[in-house]
C-alpha cells in the first residue's frame, strides 16, 4: 500500500507523490543531481548536509545499496526526491534496498515526482527551499536550515584525529576535514600516502605537531563564508606545506589569501560537468557538487594562476599559487562513482609532496 506524500516548494508549487519507505517530514534547500548513477554516494556525501536532493535520472534504486560504497558513516542529505523508485533492485551482489537504507537512518524520500519540472524551477529561481510532508499545505511557521551556520561542518567533521595507512615512511598527509568524502582518503592511500583526518577547527600548531608532509583541505557542506575565521588563520600553514584544496577546500584556500566567494544561481551537481585546462585546452568530464564558487576577479593575478575553468559558465574550477606549492580544484578528482579523468590531480599533488620531502630535513 502506497502512502501519499507531497513536495512543497517555497515558490508555491506543490507536487504530489508517494513515500519511499516510512513517511518522515523534512525541510531543506532543493538541489538537483544530474548523474545517471551514484545515488548511494550522493546520499552519504557530507556536502549535501541540509539539502533535499532531486535526482534527474528517471529511475533510482535499481541496483540497490551496497556495503563499502558509502562516502560517510550515514546518509547526510535531508531527503531525496525521485521520478520513479525501483523497490526490487537487480543487484550485482548482496544489497539492501534504497528504502531500507533510508528507513534505517530516518531519512525521508518521495517518488512519483516530475523531477524535470522541479529542476526547471530551481534553474529559473535559484535558491528554492522545500518540504517533504504528509500534508499539501505549509505549517504556520517553518524554520529553514541556515547555510551560513557552522553546524553543517561541525556535524560532518571528525571530532578526534583518524589515521589511515601504515606509518612506514610513506608521505603523511593531514586532511582538514570539513566533511570529506571517504573516497578522498582512499585515493590518497592508493597513491601511497598515510592520511590523518583532523577536525576543521584544529590550530596550526596541532596540525604541525603531527609532522605532515602535505595538507589536503576537503569538501564539505554549507557556505564557505562560515569558515572565514578559520581560513584566515590557516595562511601561514598553507605557505609551509604542499597543499591540495578540493571543492569547499578550494574556497577556504581562496578566503585564506583574501579572495572572495559567492553563491551560484543553482550550483553544479553531477558526474557530467565539462572542465577545460587553461594551459592545454584539454577538456575533462568531471564529478562536481557545489553551490558556491570563488570569484575569479578576486584572485590576485600576481599570486594565482588560473588552471581550470568550467566550459558551460566560465566559473573558476582550479588555480595554483605562483610561489607556494598550493593547488586547488573545484571539481572532485576522486570522482566516485566517476568519471575518473581528473585522477591525475592526486598524482601531481603527491609528486609535489615527495619532492619537498627530499628537500626538507626535520630538526
């Protein structure tokens, strides 16, 4: 027996549908994801904290949910919206259904929605907030998630250091965890590194005490401006260590050096975004998930070299420092579930780390 559900938008639009699993209400910013696969990774990606994700691909749930493919210990999205939900997946191994996954973690989902219409509204209006509800009317008062709040990063970040890999002489990367995807850790391990994830609010002294060879600033949820105080104090550390910033990490690096960020009309979320190398004109198809971007004009041309731009809207997709070993990308080179064209970013980063290790002698 199906249960009636409603997607209510603050634009006044109402979409009737059916609950996926048990009915649970939720509010959040409405965003859309354009990838054909990867709903499990999206659901568990901390960057979606506080957001209701609309999947544009027509059928979701058809290959189930599998152990070992989550990007964090639990789902992070506030809720999901799909066109057609597949309750009986054809998995390639032992799996639970998407509905079982949602119910186990108390995350609401709704199916039977015209996701093309929802996506069109978001593209036209920009910031659209919504509610998954059993009722077709709004309550008298709705408390919306605040993207400028630190609560999203606080929820997603580790509270104590977590170390991965053997301490056997391999390069040690400290990952500042704003809400990292586990596949970033796995990519660094695959490139021969040891990784320690640390809380987002750790001091430079605490980080240096771990004797890092390199620094990685992770992806994460919320408005990067919420992290401005932490970004500004990071600059001396960034000037010392080979650094890679990914997604929110890129924006934090920009803020640390006095550049600015801004909200995009509706963001980039999916596995099919074209990015062009400024130096070679080569185009990669990349995985992305962000609603904010570094303002190109705010980057000091005497300090920064633009490395990648978005083919569709010419937004900043990457830059590197002209004097310090700092490189950043807005897209996701770890790119699970794909595509993996940008994996070379990790190779470049690890080469810089190893080069500086050879030149550095610790006291």
